[in-house]
């Protein structure tokens, strides 16, 4: 049986508060698993979730380095280049299938990160969706032109953040510490689930769309009043289940619950399992478009001539796009459910 590691120490690592000795402890623990899933299952549910976040962070930060070491390869004996990414993700852990184990590295963030006392502001100034891992292991995908404000280390009995713009949340389960998001007057509270919040300042409405789990939505400062046509006061709020949404009208100060989400762009956040075996990138895009109900395209011939060998297990589209971006040495821009990919090659 592998040596136990306190979940609190992993949270401390994600918050960036570990000293060198503690980092060495985590590295030794991390490498002791040696790609053995059975050992991971011995961890508690909370430790498994944090371990998965740690593994994902490792993969996300090191794929460019791995390309030069044979994980992603180019077969130059074929007429067209074949790029191979050997990749596997499970609900317990994320592991690169490789002949060696990648060493642990601290997370690198390419977006604007401002620090003020105990609060940090993650601002996505790019045209792509960017993710950040919080101190409890929760993962937040921040859309372009959006910002997430959070404390470096969450409080003992609560986890609070605020959002301007749009983001998708994958919240680590912790029933002792509810996770709440403030977006103007709207407060969304969860314990462990996945959902999207769209709360741009210029929009007349704030929307909360649930993919998995259960979410409560209230409006701060609103007086209790009788509900009409699914309209509820903030004191009562609305409880949302998967594929349900709450819509807050800022002008009317009115919160409504819709029993069905009609916005097709939410499909990109629903996880799917796809595999490709030396498949042309154009066919890969078609498969992703069909699976996630989006429109991915590229006018770049250097991308279209590539082939992909990959196994994406239980992943949403933005996670897959991050892998493709690094594998193909490309960038992408997103607008709603449209993705345009361009090569970084000269």
C-alpha cells in the first residue's frame, strides 16, 4: 500500500504555499504510483479528486516538452505527417501512456494574474478558453474577456469566488465547505457539480446552466414574494438539476427557472469518449463537431494535412482543444460554439 498523503498538503500545493521539503514529499508520493491505477483507488474520494487535478496539471503543462521525447511523434515515412498523442483520462486519474513518468512541475499561467492581499484575479485576455485549478482542486474554465476573483487559499468552512463574464465550473465535492459564486446580485451555491455561468456586464440577464449535480441560485437583497410561472424570490431561490437553467433579469429583478436548456453551446461542456487512429484532422474536426454540437474549422493547410492518433476518455471539448493546440503547434479562437484553429508555424 502506498504511503498516505494528507489532502490538505495537496491543497496547499495548488495554492502555491508549499516549501521545498513539502514539494519533495508530494513529488515522491506522486511518482510512487508508477502508473498503477489500482493504487490510486485506495485513496479517499477527496484525495482521488485532488490527485486527478495534480495529474491533469502535469499533463497540461508538459505536453510541449513531451513532443520532443516521443510521446507525440511524427511518422516521416508516410506521405503525410502522422502525429500521435498517446493519452488517457479516467474518472480517478489522468495518466500519460509513455515509457517514462513526467516529473512534477509547478503550474504555469499565461494569462493576466493580479495579486492583491489574499485575493487573486485571473483575467483571460486571450481568444481561447483558459482553465485554472483552485486550491481545493476545483477546475474553472474561463471564457475570453472574463475574470475570476478568488482567495489564494479557501476558508475552513466556505469556498467563495466571484465572476465577471462567463466560466464553466467543475467543483470538487466537499460537503463541509459549500462552494459559492457571486455574479453581481446572483449567488450560485454548490457542493460538487459542473455548470456554466454567463454574466457579462453588458448582458441584460445572468444565466446558470447545470450539466451535472445540483445547484441553488438566489438573488442577494431581493425581498420574498409569491412565485408566478416558475419565478421565485431570492430568499427562496431556485434549485437546478442537470439540463435546467436559472435566468435572472437584471432590469426586472426577476429570477426564473427553465426546465430545459435550449442553448446548443452548452454541449461543448458535456464529456465524451472519442478515439482516433491515424485520422485526418479534417475528419477529427467533423467527429468533434458532431459529438459536441459545435463548429471547428481551419483554413490552414499545414493543419489539414496532419493525421491524429489519440484516445480522449471522458473529456469535454475545451480540454480536447488544449491537447490539439499543443499537439498541432496551433492556436484557436472561440466565439460561441465556433472554433477556428490556426497554425503557429511560419
